[in-house]
């Protein structure tokens, strides 16, 4: 993972919709990503989606280094047709995850919509970030999921942008 990239990606997972969402994160966050995943998708997509979120979070945390000079905070509200999603992140070193999706449930092709929660949770905890994602409106699950991932991508892009040479904390560490 390169946080100072161009949005290039090479993503291969056995879950097509997950691959599409990780590619969306890379493109809109302008992160260069190579990701290969295998999983027990004959049982469920659950473990693979969760594991990809965990590994994505670990790679993101490692790529941040000492966080010197980053903005630290980022937020975005993204429309995707009828859907509207908000993401707000603090690269604080304190892993917390808050999520609200209006109790939308169903499938996007063969992908269970609620699994996006597993991806985001794994990412937030392993990147040691405080992450809020809230669906403000939407009906078509594909649009809702895509708005969530794009909002996360844009908030991450803002949070990692450089703005000075210091660690953005009065404690001197994140």
C-alpha cells in the first residue's frame, strides 16, 4: 500500500463486490494498492470480507509510519444517486468504530450488504482509528455501499494529507 499514490490498484478476491469496493477505495483515496485474498467463500463471504478489512487496516497503519505531518482528521459526505453516506475518521491510535445504516439488509448480487460493516470494523480496529460511518439516505444497496466506501476513501485522503512536520497531537504521539 502506498498512501502517496495515484489510485492504481491490483485487487483479486473471490468476492466480486468486495474487489469492486476495495478498487473504489484505492481510486478515490488515491492509494496504490495490491491485494490478493483467498477464503472459504463456499461457506460464506463473511470471513473473507472481515479478513480483507483487517489486513487493509494493518497495511494502512504500517504505511502511516509515525504520522508526523499528517492532517490526522478527515471527513466526507458522498452522494451516490439516491444514497448519501458520511464518513469521519481520526487517525488517533485509539481504535473505535461507530456505524449506522438505517437497518438496510439484503444482497448485492451474492454479497450480503451487512458485511460492509465487517470490513469497516476490521479496518478501523487494525488501523487504530476512530471511524464513524453513517448512511443518511438510500434504497439501492449497491449505491449505499458505494457511497460508504467512497466517503471512507475521501476522508482517509484528507486525513493523510501532509500539513506540517509535527505529530498532530498535544501529547506528541498518536
